[in-house]
């Protein structure tokens, strides 16, 4: 179902637990039903999965599943804008993680695609997944979208909670 808000078209909106199997199925359905080039569909699929994994693995809001696993909870939405398709997630984070996320996102946005490939490789070589999973994920989002990532830390003054919003824009530009 397509919704319109201002000048944007919302293609997908989901809020809840980020079960990886469900997210993968949703991503496949999304790219099979969106009118875009195969290149854009591929980039959107990869960005969507990477963003969803970040929520599933790192959201402060956790949900216990019947099989005993614990997954993150958050929001994801995909909108069409004049600049292209934008995939965004929002999830609760620990307040002390905000400066690290901001630093990582700024560093990623200031890097070339070649530098990002090298950073990803070095991070995988020197540390374990638990230490670098989110950082590598952020790098992959930028590499897959081939655009800077947009990010925002949102402080809810009423509840005292802190949220992290990250967006990646997918354009039809094909860099090789």
C-alpha cells in the first residue's frame, strides 16, 4: 500500500521486533514489487538488510522470542524522494553510545569508497565481530548506497530515552 506524506511516497513502514528471517522476506518482497532498475533494487536490498541487522543486533529495546533468542526492536521505513529511495531506521540506544555512533558516521562520511573498503578489511582483521559489528555495518551501508549516510541522535526529553536514526539514499548512479 502506498501512502503519501508531503511530497514523499512511503513504500514501507514497519515498527516492532526485527526478526532477521522476517526482515529478509520483507526485503525480498520489497525489491520484487518496487519499480526500479535491477541495480537500484540490489542496492536497496543490501542497505535494507544492513540497517535492519543493526536494529536487530544493537537496539537497546529487546524482545524475547518463543525460541529463546533476543532481538532488537525499532522502526524502518522506505520513502521515495526526489533524490532517490531513502531507507531509514530508528532505534533506542544507550545514551553513552551516541558519541561513538556520531564519530563513526562522521568518519565514514568523510572517507572515499576506496578508503571505506580498506577500513572494513582492517576492522575485520584486527578485532572480533562483537567489537566492530555496528561499525562495519555502518561502513557497509555507505558502500552499498554509494552515498553519505544521514544520521541523527534524538533525545526524548519527556522519557529521557535516546534514539539513533540513520538513513541511506539509493540513487540510480552506478559506480564501478
